C-alpha cells in the first residue's frame, strides 16, 4: 500500500517537476506547442480580434481624453517683466506639480498636460501657455504671477498658430539616450538665447513655433532611474523567470553583485542619474515648426521653412551634456502643433524643464513686448466707496473692488501727476462728479477746456441749477469782483502778487507800488472794478474824484507824489502796469468777468451751499498770460473766502473742493502754497493739484506740494521724474513701474486715518456716457445765475459824475489844486 502511494506521488506532475525540473518544463513546452498547432487558426483569430478591439478601445479613449482637454482650453499670454530672475522658472514648474491627479482619476481620465510655447508671428515674439479645459486657467495665471511677480497675463481663447494652407516643416526633439541621463542645465548666459536668435528676421507672412508639452508623472516611470543606477554600479536585477526559479530552487546564499565597476566616468554618471531622480519630474515632448503663407516662389519658400526649422532645432544643442536632443521627423507639423496632443514624452527634472522653458533673462529681446508696470493690490484699509467718499477707480490686482478716498482724508489734498493722455482728466472728472452728486461745492479750473466740456455733458440733472460757468463760449459770464472780499488788504495783496508772479521778469518795486495803490484806492470807490485802473492812472478828473475822500495818509501821500509828476514821467512810471493791464482787458470776455460793476459772484454762498464753479480758460483762445491771470484770480477768491471761515465754528464749515488742472499755471498767490495747503485742511477745503511733470513747479513749490498734498496719484511719468518719485512708492513699485504704467493706470499712495498706505495701483473707470442735452441745460442755468451778478451802475458812480461834482473838481483845479499840467516838485514818492 505504501509502495503504491510512493509510486503515485513519483509519477505525478509535481513529482516529476521536483525530480526532473528541466524535463518537466520541456514536456510542458512540447504539450503547449502541440495544443497551439492543433488550434492555430482559432487562437490566431481570437488573438487578432482581441488585439484589434484593444487598439480600437485605446484609440477611442485617447481621443475622448484629448477632446476633454481641448474643450474649454484657454491660452495664457505672458508679458515678460523687464527683469527676470533665473530661479523663477523652477519655482513656477515646481508649483505645477500640484496638477497631479489621484491614481483613480489618472486611470480613468488621464493626466492633463500644458503647452509652453515660443511663437514668432512675423517679427513679434509671443510667449504663452496653453491650458486644457480641465485645468483652472486662473490657477495657472496666478502661478505665473507668483513666480514672476512683475509679469502680466492675458487669457484668450486659443487660435491656430499657423495660417490656413501654409507651407510648414517641423519635427520632434527626443533625448538621444535613456531619459534618466540628464541634459546640461548650467550656463553662463541665457540658454534660450540661441532659440531667440533663431526666431529673429521673420517676415510678416512667416511663422515659427517652438512648443514644449509638459505633464507631471509619477509611479513606475520614475523608478527606472534607480534601476539604471543600480545596473551601472554592477548589480544585476533578476528577471521574472529567475525569480520563479529562485522560489522553486532556493540557493544557500543571496544574489550579490557580480563585481564593482571602476570606470572613471561611471561614478559621475551614477551621481547625475541619482540627482535627477531625486527631484520631481515631468514628461516633456518638444516639437517645432516653421511655416510661410507666401508660396509664390515655392522653391524659396521651401528653403526658408527648412532652414528656419533647422535653426530652431539646432538651438537646443546648447543643452548637450550627459544627454542631448536629436531631431526626428514629424508628419503634418502644422496640424500636430495646433492639436497639441501629447504622447509618451521624455522625463525631465524641474531644473531641466526650467532651463528649456522660461522667460528670457536678457533685458532686450527682438520682437518681445515687455510687461508694463507691476500691479499691486490695495491694502484693506483703503475705502471702497460710499456717500462720504470720492471714487478714484478700481483695483487692478487682487480681488476686484472699487478704490475711493474718504472725505476726511481728501482734506489732506491730492497731487495728481502724469503725462498728457495718461488719464488725469478722467480721474479729475470722477472726483468732481462725486462732489456734484453728493451736493458738495467744487471749483474747477481747466486751462484746456476739455474737462469742463466733459463735466457739462455728465453732471447730474439735479446739479444743473448750482452751476456757475466762466467760459469764453458762454455769455454772459458771472462778474468776479477781484477788488472785493472779506479782507480788502488780502484781496489787494493777492491781486498785486498774482501780477508780480506772472510777470516777474518785468516787474519792479515801483510797478508794484503803483498797482497796489491804485487797487486800494478803487476798493474805496463805489462801483469800481479792475478795469478802472487804467482810467485812474490816466484820467485827472476821475482820479480827483476817486481820491477826494481818502483818509489813509500813506495812500494820500502816494497820489500827491503821483499828481506832481510831469506827463512824461507819469507815462514812464505807469508804462509797465498799463501794458499788462491793457493786454489783459482788451478781450471783451475778460472785461465782462473782472470789469463789470455789480455784486459779483457770491463765493461764500457758493462754497457753503454746494455750488459748482466751472472755470474754462483755454490758453489757445485767451492766450497764456490772460488764462493764467484769470485762473489765478479765481484761486485767490476761493482762498479769501476760505480764510474767512476762521470766524465760523468748525461744525458749520462745509466741505468744498478746489480742483486745478495744470496747477503750476495758477498757483500765483503771494504767500506760499505750503501755507495755503496747510491751512485749507482746517477750513475743510480739499485741494487737488494736477500737472504733467515735476519740473513745472519751482523747487520751493515742489517741496511744499510733496509735503502737504499727501495723497498721491501718479500716472505714467518720465524716467527723470520716476527717479524722484520712486522713494514714495518703494518697495512695491520701482522707477520702471512708474515709467511704464499703462494708460488710465496709476500708482497710488493714499492717506487713511492720518496714516500713509503702501503704494498700490489702480485703473480709472471710463466716464459715463454723455447725457443728451445735459450740457445745454447746464449752460442755460449758468446764464441765469450769471445774470444775478450784474446790475446797472449806481446813480452816483464816480464814472458818471453829477454836474455839481464836475464843477467842484474844476474849482479845485483853478484854486491851486493839482492840475494836469503842473510839474511836481520831486519825482520820488514820499517816504
């Protein structure tokens, strides 16, 4: 019984396999061959069917996955900053490792890839990133701006890189050795400089594209590098059959390396492989193509695309190291690069990928448009709007939000600086419209006229009745009593000081004395205006009546000296005053403003009750000096009115605004602008000063504005001004940023709760559409308001003397009083 059982075990397949393993395997192999031959047709058919089905399913899945990527794909255009840090590209690609999906999603949907592209469309170079629809585009844009903070991104729908029916030639770059061997990544210069050079000289009908498809990888492909390094060390990895035999016939000692290889280059190669394997890696497919739509000369076009494609491929020779790229043929290159379908790809580390796909380091690259200014989000304490705020614009970085200036902070005054066309007028218009809508008073001085015209088209209808307009195109203008005011001496000081500042080169002490005495005298004369100064100086009869009731000894002494001059001497001393006043008063519009008797514009009421005084003094119409004088008189009237608020309780002082465009032309008060800005805040007057460049202000005025106009809005300025302004905006914004601000983009530093905010950027909003007939409504209301400032001359106006007065004056002359022909005893005024 035992013998029969032993024989059964010995004759079983397992027994034969143990006693004679080689014989048993040979017998099994022969049996399998016999069965295969017996059923060859059936097996072959089944195998072919299964293979065809598998390939079909694989292709359908591949197309379905590619379609998912293409649906909703976007193109992120990158505007390169002026300075690019070399480590930034590695930071960017390391950030994109986060695109890795969980294993189940990768198995079902595949791993999405990106396409980093250098595209030459004619002479222009575009650097862009194609993002599939399954990847959030905003995530990629934020990653770009995080790696290159000064870069700008624009997101658009992808378009074909090559024209239809263009002649194209291209290829694929693959690693020559196994992809665990690294390429060269250390270069003294920008490694893509040869590539950028290969793209220069491309004409309008020509296109070139270097496309780098990138996909993060993990798992089995990454472990091959360690097996390769082990193999180079001399260790052998067992095959599957070897593992099976080791299980069936285990030996007494484990497998050991067959020997240690001591080749001098082997150690460095192992170290390079392990260094590359230690970092995250991407699967990378590199494609290139050149195309032209100019096919009239086929031979020349074919030669050009081949030569340009060869130059693009040759540019990657700079990466040759322990591994290098080789060219391979690519059928239908234009279609392949447009479709952006990625296959297997070579493995590259983050450092290798950053070396071939980055923003250019060189500051000047032919055809590449650099990014403008850096965009900085506003700090959270900046106001976002409200009734007690003035809108400045919108944030152009960070969360979308309005930017506004609180009313209390606006009293710290606003300095607006920027070149023509940068957006200053748009900002000023928004500030004024905010005041008009809130019922606050505003005085606006515009030396060009466009700002006032824009405001008239857009003012709220409810504000039309509060409009006062000084405009050569609108008659009659309101009378501006430049000789009157709460403080007569302050009014005369301002008027004379304005003339002195504007005509500095031809103004002396005697001219100053004559005009001041004339003004002080006319202030004591009923119905007199600035237009009466020439008459006072030249008309003996009028002067006698105007000076008859003077009680000021010094003023009387001046006229005694003046009357004692000979006609020739008198004409000589008054010449500087007369020629300036005559040039100013010869214009009927100017005489209507400053030479019309009447109560004049009630500036205190205007500022206290939400009035809007729009002063349009275009220099092209009035002349430079006349526009400066008239605008400066308005500034003086506002200042005289505001200083009179010192007698009011602070709670009764209503907020008002003075907005001056081209401010350097109108800041001509005799006292410094520093005093005006410092005191205006207490009287609740917000002053906005706008101009083009710092050189327009003399040094003292520039320092005063820099110190006291604490809110800063800076549009694009010259490099010289940027150097002076950069200390105000650093570290957030540099000189380059200030000179490269886009149109309607501004660098801003505001005062919030009496503290300065860090610099940030904003963009101004477009003005609202003009309201139909709104300008005409406002002009008609302004005419009605202006009519109230005029009145007929008084019954006993000195310019219309009664017969008794004429007789009295004649009697004074006949009885020894000063007459027109008397010679003075001295040509000098009394001390």
